[in-house]
């Protein structure tokens, strides 16, 4: 199948960026110059620039010439969000993503127990205290997400942080429906305390087991709420 004109243009500039011929901060040619070079209409050029922007290879502001940028982990996962929401509309897709989240977070808990510094433990303690002090559902969900993200940050790997944040966003409905099924704030906090205590004690397997039990409970309550 022949490529569309916008794909040809986008691929051209993508290769220039990947080869280093265009570097972060460099300006792209004006729209009219691109139109002439590729014998393309304005709509094709704009679609190509939008495609590059979605990939994180380009920044563009109204009235300004587009510039090359460096892709970020958050931007990469944000680009997947639309497709992921369709994927999660299928029960089997949701179960697969819940399983992926568990595997990631169990590993992150294990890593945190192994490498956490005293400063990391203090940060995690503050995140836990904020979660314990939440007095409404919105606040509890926000501090719940923050507690898990703090564990991910201990890995010092931006890919793990970005994936953890993306999964939390994609699966945030779990937290609401889990609460609707009868899970109390105290139940969840108690599970977070177990995870925290194991990480603080540098108990690698204990941290993994505590996170495994916690997420299994969340998933179980979610499906209870859906069935009921």
C-alpha cells in the first residue's frame, strides 16, 4: 500500500532527527517550504507535523516555528492512552493489564526494599502519612496513587516511573469500584503499611509478597463490584 503524503513527510523528518542531522532545539523549515519540497498540500504538512509532535519529536506553539525536541517517557505513554482505553474496554484486556501492573509493582517493591536510601524511606513515610490522613475518596485516591508512585521513584528509572503513572491512570477506575465493593480506607492503608514496613526493613521478598497481596485484593474487590 502506498504511503500517504503526510507519512512520507513525517518519516523524512523522523530520520533526520534519529540520524542527528536535526538536533533538539533546531527549527524545522516553514510550512510553505515543506509544501514545495514534497509537492504537498498544507493539510498533509500539518498532519505530518502533528504526527511528529505526538511522537514527542517536535514542539509547536501557535505562531512559532516548530522545533525538534527530545521524547519523554511521559509523552510516549501519553501517546498510548487513547488506544489503551479501547483495549481496556474488553474484560480480558483489563485482566491482562491488571496482571501487568501487578508484575511491575511487585518488582518495584522488591527493588525498593533492596536499594532504598534513608531519604527514600522518609519520602515513602510521608506518602503513607498523607494516605492515612485522607478523609474523602478523591483525596484517598490521589494519595494512594502518590504512595505507589513514590515506590516507583525509588527505582531511579524513568521508564518504570512513567509506566507506573500510566498504569495508575489507565486503571484508576479500579480504585473507585474497589471502594464501592466495601473496601475501606483503613483496609487499604493497612496493606500499604505492610508494604512500607517490609521496604523499610529491607525485606526484599516480604515487600514483594505484601505488594502481591495488596494488588490481589484490589483486583478481587474490583471484579466483585462489577459482578454485583
